[in-house]
C-alpha cells in the first residue's frame, strides 16, 4: 500500500527457493492518488533501507543480499511515470545486487500477495 511508507507489505520466502521477495503492494485505484509516484519513491526508499541497512538480516538471519528481490505487485496497470521511476531505481540497486521486478500491466490479486503454497494461514 503506497500510503503506508514505513511498512514492508510482505516478505515472501518459498521453501526450496533462494529468493526473498519484498512485496510492495499497490492496491486497486492507488495510482489515482495525488502524488502516487512520489509515494512509490518514498516506499521504495524504505524497502531499500530495510534490505541494505541490516534490518532484514536482523529479522531473517539466513538472507543473502544477492537473493533479495523487491517486487511491485500492483492490481492496476502502472502509469508511465512509475515505470520511468522503476527503471531508475533498478539501475541504482544493481551495484547492491538487489533485483527490482514489476509487471507494467498490473494484475496482482486485490486482496494482496497470497501466501506461498503449503503455508498455513490463520
């Protein structure tokens, strides 16, 4: 959720896979918010800080920085300005071996990131 700056929306680690996915969820209609791209930039800064400043390793001691992926999970298609920003941030994260992934068409489920298969839910 774009407006929740200090919150990591979801951390997903599937058993047997190396990748740790930091899911940045953009809900239905959020791209219509005033300053949506600025909110995205602020949230991406929070995610990068979480991954690079040791907080993620503190919470998940087995994480290897090169296995971290920040994934933009948007319900709606991403606006052009957001795509421009994501390309810039992707380049900036490259020296830190952190991947930034997104689907410009959107299409994530409205209820947020589903848990990995086999995960117990309350």
